């Protein structure tokens, strides 16, 4: 990525972005205090939201919803309209920022094609989730107590039993867990209003009957693909109850079609005591993928389903580890010309932007990269604790494969791999280097002293099952 391209990106300021985010913030404040206690200021925030989408197809529904909610009438239809307006505004911000990024990188992005419709989901389960979300909105985050949080448990359990509804179930479960962990909310010093409003709006949109085709990770893919998969890096997402390893890669299709940027993910349930390098052991059911990450190998894949948004549905038995493949060589040769995937409508949110880029020839103190007089902050909080990447290695680096993100009103980089100089020797470190086990003797010794939490929990679970 050249300095002039970076300058174009950082200097771009699409009109209306700041105003759209202010409108979203105003709506989010109504969810903090609850729709039952609007007041003049928060009623004005809803009116402003309606005005922003007045000329769109959402306009009449949002205008009606604003009036009804201000009058004390809150229905599922009204909340769906308000959530839709908020989602549309953030989608517009996403589109503007992603267009800036593609223009700066010279990256071509595929057009979105609507996937085939899936079968309708169970209406009673969706109604249950909407009922809980409605009660949250009426009470507001400050008014949510233990009883209201627990009221979601039965609905979540029923949703988890239906494969096509598990995405919604996990989303609701995560929101309930965060609310529970932050209690008592009435006296909490600070609330993550934007994050919880994101989760609320996404869950409400997903729980609408007309949108059930978007609920399932197993929705019918538009195609199956075969070819060579060249890995760029892995982004590990960790939550108290789950871990996901999302791999970014370049796919060279076997039919000779142009190379394309893809992602693939593997997920495992966990408890909050399993952290650090032990997380990789939870993903042991995907040895081919873990081997490719740890040994930096290409993968030969056959008939992997490709979802419309560029995500490969991973099947370890349809992949074979091939020859060594240097991710930095892949980035230098393939990244600029690879076709980027389209973004599904409900994924169009600024925090969703995470585009792989190659950065070289910069200087850094670890907290920011300086390239041709331009500064890019480094998101050190996203460095995974399960890998060898550390702030010190970032500070010693001169090249990195990173995800470029737009969060908190600014562009940031999240390193996935670095080339650095340590004790006058060149080193290359990737976030997935410990996928098959810790390679640093000091860290391995410390982990051994701490004990194997995964093995202990499995042994206890086995003992309980035997009883």
C-alpha cells in the first residue's frame, strides 16, 4: 500500500458521515433510558432519525413509528421500523467508508447477488425473541434488571435447538450475558451504548419473519469452489463462551477464474477460564486448517461451499495441506489484484470493515505506524493472546499483513503477521504460529506450570458422563 494511497484514504471525508453517526448516537441514547421515558430531547432524537430516512422507502413506516412511540404505543412493527432506520444509516456510513478504501487500494469488489430464499422459520420462536427485545427497549438499559435478563433464557434455549436460528440465538445469548455481567445497570458508571444498540437492532432485524433467510450460516450457498487457498492470516475472536478463528486468504480457483479474497471460520464453545494458547486446543477438530496456519502452507480445497458474502464454509475433510506458501509473498503478488467479496445487506456496518492489506517501509513505536508522513493507529487490543504476536514485535516491525478497520471514527490497523528485527536478527511472526502448539520454550514452560485447563475440564466432563 503506497503512501499516496494512504493519504487519499485518510484525507477522505464523505459528506454526511458525521451527521449520520450523530443521529445514531441520539437514537442509542433513547435505548439507554428507555422508550417509556422519552422526554423532549429523546423524542426530538427519534424525529431527527425519521427525517433522515424520510425520502427513502422506510420513510412512512419510520415516521408513523416515531409518532406512536412518542405517544406511548410501542409495537413490534414500530421497533422494526426504528431498527431498520438505524441500520440503514450505519449501512450508508459503511458503504461510504468501504468505497474510500477500495478506491485507495485500487481494489475491485464483486456485486451483491441475492441468494435463494430459505424456508420460513418457526414464527413463535421469532415472536418470543421480539417480545424480549421490545421489553428491553421499553425499560432501557438503565432499567434492565435480573428478571428481565433471565426472561430470555427459555427463548434462547428454543432457538439453539433449531439449526437455522442459531445465529440469532447466539446473538441474543451474547447480549443477555453482557447485560448480566454489567449488572446492576442502573448504577453502572459507563454503558457500551453503541455496542448494545448494535446487538439489539441486529437481533430485532434478524427476528423478523420476512428476514429469516438471513438467519442461518447454512443458507444455500450460490456456488461450490475448488482450487488453491493461500492464507494471509488469522483473526481470533474470543468471547467468554465462544472462540472463532477467522482466516483471511486468497483463493485461486481451479477453473482458472481470477483470484478472489475469501474468509473461512471455525468456531468452538468455551468457558471463560480457557484463555491464551489453550484456545487452539478447542479447535482440534480442524487439523488440516490448523496445520496450514502453523506451518504456513497452501491448501488444496475441493467443493467448499462459498456463501454470497465471500465466506467459505469450512470442511476439514475437503482440504489437503500443500506446499509451504509465504503469506507475505502472497500479499505482495496476489493481494492487489484479488477480487473482493460483496457485503451482505445486514453486514453493512462500519465496525464490520476488516480488509487485508500489506504495509511496508514504515516506522513505528508500536502504537502507530508512520508511512510517508501519515499516521495509522495500531489496534493493540485486538492482538490475540493465543498467539506470539506482541506489542513489542509490532514496535520492532517494518512490514506487516494487517486488517484495515474503521472504528471509533478513524482508520486503524490490526496486525495479523509482522516482519521485524529482534536482537539484530530478522524474524517473521504470524498470529497462527501456535495453532499446533506453543513454539516459544519460555511460554510453553509457563503454560505447563499453569496446567492444562482444557484437559482438566474434559476429564471432569468425562467423569460426569460416566456417572
